[in-house]
C-alpha cells in the first residue's frame, strides 16, 4: 500500500469485480457491462479474430473495446476463480487521471458505432450514469435546500443506491483481508475502524476525485493515454 486514500477508495472496485463483473460472466457468459482488463485470459484464436488494432476509438480503453467487439462477434466468456492483486494509484493525481482515461476511453467505445446496439445497450446505460457525477455539486445543493423530490419511491431508490455504495466499501475492505491482500493480518477491530474511516473521510474525497475525473474527461482531449506509475 502506497497511499491510504486511493487504496481505501479502490475498495469499491473489489466489490464491483465480485459483483457486477463476476455475476455477468458466471450467470450469462457475456460482458453485459464490459469488464476490466487488468487480468484477462483469451485464446489465441479468439484474440486474432477480434484483434487489438482498432483505431483511435479502441486505443484508450482497449480492454472495453476488445471485449465488446468480441461479444458482438458471438464469443462467450467466463470467470476464472482465483486471487489476483494489483496496486492502487500512488497519488491522488494519478487516481483522477486514471479515472479520466477510463471515462474517455469508454465514451469513445460507446459512441464509436462499431458494435450493434444489442451488444452495447447495457454498457451505454451504465456509462451514462457517470454523467451524474458531473452533476454531483448540483444534487448536493438541491438536497441541502430540500429541493429534491420527496416522493416515497424516489427516496426509497435513493437510499437503496446509497446503502449499496456504502456496502461496497465495507465488502472491499474485508475481502482484501480475507484474500490475503492489502488488509492481510489486520484484526476485525482494525478492519471495522478502517471501514468507519473510509465511510466518514475517504468516501467524500472519493466523490470529489470521481467528479474531477468525469469533468476533465468531458472537456479534455479524448485521445491521451495517461500511464499510471505502479512501480515501487
């Protein structure tokens, strides 16, 4: 662990891997919501048919483009049970610029028009949720002045989404300890304290970092590939 803030903020990615990514491959064998490409195994034949040389739109989030193109071509997928570890970004700047590249890369894939709508529909819906991060300050102001809708259905869905988001931090922290990762060797009390620290202090910082990444991703050049330092 090089940076407590970025590592604890990344706890949600652990939950994302075990939830969204794992379930789509185990239950449906398709990348309904795309995938992360940090640890990918593909057959040589499939890789040659799909290819990684997909022009500018497929060069920023090359993993997303590759898997959605493969999905569109009829390939199936699965999840390999195992434990893989990786470093979180070492600095907050790297964290923001890494997320900015992801945002821009997936945006290029979504608007490339290279895949059928049938293959892309859920990725398009999932991606456009990121635009809500740009509106985060507005939502906070509306909530502060009680200007958001007070309908019971809206409140229920909002609380459900909020609760799931908090749970993702807790799950990621405890799973990192269970799998022998970042939190290995820490007691239950220490892990609980880390969860409280994350929810109270790191989560607001994480929201700001995601907001900046989405904001910069909208207005900055879409074709810059920022390399995150992960060498100790």
